[in-house]
C-alpha cells in the first residue's frame, strides 16, 4: 500500500440547498500515484464526492484535505493547480476554436510564460497523439475524440491528481482501450488518478483500490478482488462484475477479474494438463 496521502476526506457530509443529504459521513484516504475507482449506482453520491475534491462543492460538515490543504479555504482556480477535473460530457468542457488553444487555456491561467505554455501544449499533444490535430476545431470532432482532448487539456496543466468522471461513457471498445491506455500511462508518470465510473471493465482493468458508495455512504473500500467477492454488497448496490469475472466463477474462481488474468489461468491449466502422465 502506498503511504503518502494526497487526499484525506474526514466525516464529509453534504446537503444540497434542496435538502437532499447527498453525502453522509464519508471518510476516505487516497494515496500518491494510486489509481482509485469510486463506484455506485446513480444517486449514490459519486459525482457529489468528486466535486468536493477540486472545490466545486464545499463540505456542509467535515473536511476535505488536498495535499494537506483544506478545500474550504481555497478557491476552485487555486485547487485546479492540484486537482484536474475532467467532466463526463466533454461538450461541457471544450469551448475553444482549435485544439491548440484548448490545450493552452489551462496553462495560461496558471500565469505561465508564453514559452512554458507552448511547452505544456506540445507535451500534452505528444502524450495524447494530437500533434496532427492542433489546428483543428475540437467542437467539430467526434465524441470520443472530444473526450481525449478534454483529458489532454487538463493534462497540460500538470496537476498531480486527476479526477475522471465516467471517462468511457459513450465509447466503443476501441476508444475504451485508448482511455485505459492513457490512464495507465498517466499513472506510470506518477499521477494519481481517481475514476468515477459505472464501467466495471475499466475499473477492474486499472484500479488498485475501489470505493463503493451507496445512499451517500461508503460501504467498502478495498482491492478489486475483495470488492467483487462481496456478494451482499453487489446485490445491495445492483453492481455487476465484468463479464470475464462471471465466466471465471463457472470455473470456481472468484479471484479473476480481467481478461489477462483469465488468459493466465487457462494457460496454467493447459500447461498443468500437458505435464500430467
């Protein structure tokens, strides 16, 4: 387990002006360079929790510390230096007339020099394979490409923590794999990545720990294998393991969650059988 906390949530409650008590005593620690998934059905409090991480919402009670800084005492622009939030719908995030301007917008608001802004833009363009698209209008691009550009625009600001809200929603298998590849690549570079998702395939393929929310409360935080062994939690939250995990259970295995794990299991069984007299 990583030992350096980057986000510490302590007894967090949030009540909307309408009176809805969306979060009820949530406590959670997220560590440096961790990929952490937050899952749960609609209305469980996932997005409400995520919006507390960059100051879009402030606690009704309790507190949220980002790199030991109390979010109640910092503005959203100040927190954006530390936590980059990528919205579920890229159309709510993109607004510039070229990809280059989109990538430059965040760094410019960090008061960087023109040279530093240009360097950030090129770094993001290379990382996300957008060099050939810098002069194109992102608003005219496909929905999946808009998703990639939205993530790239936050990457250009180089916050140590990323929050990705439903990054694979509306994407086919090709683009889901691209998002997975980018999440792993960002994590490999040292970034902490927090994923809010209904996509159990994505979650099990990359998350080191999972937090399950239900009715504004945390039911459990643990490694993916332990989470998906909790039949009671899965039934209560109506969450389904990825299809490969359901297949693995037919072989009596409840510790297989990914295609690679299933592949390794099958190959081990084949090798074992070949070695038998």
